[in-house]
C-alpha cells in the first residue's frame, strides 16, 4: 500500500489537494445590492397588484409577477455572467450559456474604453465583459502565456 505524506512516525497525513489557479471576473456586487433594494421597494406594490388585481384582473397579476421577477433576474445576471480564466482557457459565461475558448485559439487581447476583447485565431474578436485591462497580467499568468513584442507595454507607456 502506497501512502502519501508518511512521516515515519506512524501517523499518516493526507496530501494537500492541488488546485489549479483560477480567476473569476464578475460584475460589481453593487449591482446585486441595487437589485435587492429595488426588489424590496417594488415588493409591496407587486404583491398588492397580484392579490387585489385593481387593473383588468389578469393584467394586474402579470404586472405584479413581472415587477417581482425583474430585480431577481438582474441579480442572477450580475452574479452568473462574467469570465472564468483557467490553465485550459477562458470561459465566457452568460445567465444561461457559457462559451469555453481554449488558449490555443486565442491570438491576443485588445483593450479599449469598453474593456477587453480576445482576438481569436480566425481574427474575430470576443468581448470579455466585465474584464478590464488591469486583469490581463493575472489572466496571462494563470494561462501560462506571456507578453511579446509591442504588446508588452504598460498602460503608462501607451499614453506617452
């Protein structure tokens, strides 16, 4: 029987799990907090529309359910959507979808005022919202990638 971490003292220790580095870039938690506050503010109106149906019966109920569901949908969107970076590649996540892109298909990154986009091997661009230029060094480190040539400039050098 092979044991890991046998110290020779008769006690066995379990090996530490090896976790691969990972970066999760999500939208600000302020979006979720704002959605929760709006849900609290709209709650009484929505519940009264559902219970009392003051406007055309079924229309009031539908409007009430919509008013309750909208902040919940916004908070699910803010919590779920974003970008995950691993050694294998980048995964762009939406509320109901995810798109994995392996590192071998990424030729580079471009930054502008809207954020960061990945340039794929077919020369198309994929927007990586909510990632910012400040995240790129960590993204490249996790992916085992490196900056090359003109791309290795710092943001300060680009403005000079």
